[in-house]
């Protein structure tokens, strides 16, 4: 059974984490995500890409019940593949929209940040960067996304406290662009992705905007190294 389901709403690709109940990330899911993003990037969907989760959660991030049992080799593969997958998402050559349908914690919050636009369902879901309280340091690419996408004072608070917030708080902090009714979330995200993707210079301007951060991320991926592994 697939752990990442890729479907299409017209000319928009919808990529969904599918590891119930919380869609947590293990090595297999991240490898599937990376492979799926690479395939889609070969011929970018004209209507852009929507990233979401199946069921009631976007994702609760890295599965801390499974990953402690990994061998050193598996942990290294997880870090490297996570770096590669997030780099693919951050630099994806079309419009990307996160449709945050529920909890988005840790690495999943980073995935949300890696999308060009972010919509959240109007729920009491918890969102946040909990690595500090979970005892999990950041790989190089996730912390680069956090640094690029969150303004400094808010970044310091979220990263160093591990605080969890709700969608309304995320909207007030401009971490998401809108909060919408749950039953409207995917349709609104698809509409936004198509609207953004229709701009003739979208992919080129996106690459210009993110060039410095992407250069660092791509160098990390190309080297296969990460301070976390050392």
C-alpha cells in the first residue's frame, strides 16, 4: 500500500501523506515522497501541486516510535532522503500549496513551510516545531527552510520553545495565508495552485526568490553530508 498517494484534480497534482492515523514520517514514506516529487518535476503539472494529508491529520512529523529502532545506516538514509525531499519540494518548478487539514508537527511543519502558499483548515489542530522538546536536532535542509521562511523573532520563539499553536494563531503570525472551512480546503488549495501556476514567469521568479537558500540546500544534497550525521 502506498504511503504517499498522488492523484490529479484536473491539471493539478494532489500529493497526500497516507500513513494513518497521523501520517507520521518513516524512511519508506519519505523515500516515496522524494521519488514522487522527482517524477512530477520532470513534467511539472500545469495547475501546480497541492500537498496534504489523508484523514484527519496533515502529519505529526517523524515517527519517534519507529525511528529509534533504525540502524545507523537507516538513520543516515532518512536524514539524506529528508534533505532531498524537502529540497525538491522547496524548489519545485511550479506553484505549490500546502493544504493543512490537521496536525502539522515537526518535520511536517517544515513541509508546510516549504510550500509557496499555505492554507489551513479551521480546526483546533496543533502546529509547531517540536524538535527541541522531542530531542531531535534539525537536519541541514529543514533548518534552512525554517530560517528562510519564518521571521527572526517568531522563529526564535517557535524553534527554541517547541510551542504548539492553532491555525488561527498561525494565520495571525502569517505562517499560513488563510484559514478555510475543512470541507472547502482541497478545492481552495487547488484553485490557488492553479491561479499561481498560471503566471507566465512563476517558475523563474520562484527560482530567483529562493536562489540563495536553494543553493545551500542543493549543495547539502549533492554532498550527501549533514552535520547531524557527524
